[in-house]
C-alpha cells in the first residue's frame, strides 16, 4: 500500500511539472504575441499634424490637398487638426499657439503669415510651410540651402516668374502702365511689388499701386486705378486673391487685361499667369514632412524648394473677350472660366 501511494505521488508530481512547463510555454507565446502587437502598433502609428492656413482660396486649398496626398502616398496614418484664420491676424496667432499647446508632431503652415505665427510660438515642433514667397526675408529660415532651426518648406514663386510675366506684358501685350493692389501688411506681397517695380523700371514701364487692409476694400481699390493703367497685375497676395472676383468685375467692365500670379486665378477669370500648380508645391512640402516624421531628417537639414516647373496658362474666354491673338510661340495652355 505504501509502495502504491509512493508511486501515485510521483505520478502526480510529474503531472504538475508537465502542466507548469506547458503554462510556461503559454506565457512565452503571450509575450511573443505581445511583442508582435507592439511591432504592429509601431507600424500603424498615427501622426498628429496641425494645419494653419491664413485664408481660404483655391490656391491654398490646392496646396493643402497636395500635402495630404503626399503623406497618404507615403503610407502614413495622419490625424489633421485644420484651423483657418480667415485673414484675421489675431486669430492667426491664436491658432499657432493652440497647435503648439496641443503637442502636435508637426505643423503645416500654409502661407507666409501662418508660418511666421507658427515659428513665433515654437522652436521645438517641426514646421513645414508652403505658399511662402520669400522665406528668408520673412525670417523663417536662414537660407534656402540651409534653413537651420525647426522650419523648412516650399516657395510659391518660381525665380523667373515675375520677370517673365512683366516682360510678356510689355513685349507681347504692349502694356506700359501696370496697376497693382496689395496688402502692405503681407511681407510676401511687398517683396513681389518691389521686384515688379524694379523690372518694370528697367523696361520703361510705370507701376501704379494701391493698398488694402481688408478684402472688402479690394473693389474700391481696383476702381481707383481705372483710367490710370493699361492692365491690372494681381500677385499672390492673400487678401486680394480672396476677393479676386471684385477685380475681375472692374477689369471686365473697363476692358482691362487682368494678369495674375497663379493658375487658380486664371480659372476664376484672370487673363494669364506664368506659374505652377499649387497642388505640386503642397505635394513637395508633404514629401518633406514624411522625411521629418519618419526621423530621416530634420527641417534644418532639408533645403527649401522652389516650384519645379514654369508655364503660361491663359483663360480662353477672357482672350476672346479682349480680342487677343494667341501666338503659337507662346506655348500657352488654354483653360476656361470655372463657374
């Protein structure tokens, strides 16, 4: 009997040891599965990007779409916090502060004022801008090649765009006096107006300017130039472009050519523009953001970029109304007014 009990005890002990070993294997499996879950979570990480945009108009909207598509094409999961300042400087500053306080992974600043406000509130969070005309003069970066700091991005002015445009107005359209409307509070606009003046002066042309502080002042400003100029030239000024229909109305009523700074304004009723698609520079900015979020580079290491292309786009409807002959050598792309 004692011998049987002793054998039974050994059997029970062996069974317990076997169960313990199996339990250990289960724990190891859970740990491995846990590790696998952790790896998967890392692969599907969601990045939070704060978006600040000074005002809503087609060009800036297209740039934002391009930015989003670049991150989507890169396979990144992104949660966007999009905030629109509606051309209100106080709100623009508040938006930048809100995004910095929210601890986003990156700020996408769509316009010069948006980028300046963002830089003023954080030196730690990476900032990628687009739709900025002169980032060095705006004190966003140290230089095009070596931005330094936490900011880089894409520029909305091809190096040859303004020169080519003014020369075309003079040599092909016979324009001698150019009327410009802009917001003197937008640094990007001041830089462009100065460049136009310099080029026009070298060609013997005159530039008449008037400034606005609000979009609502645009129509009256345009009317004040009638009789003084041969054509309007509306650069990429956020305040004026957001109210471009006011200028279009004045230009049409007085049969004045309306030369603009970007293609979306041509589709809205401008005569022509030498430029690029804002979607493209938004996409370029998105590619920069991908590198930063993946840890492959910092803003300081990524040179700012100009648009890759420059072409002439003309509005077919406006061309016909003004009786302009489109020459083959212009290589113009004709578009129709969008309703």
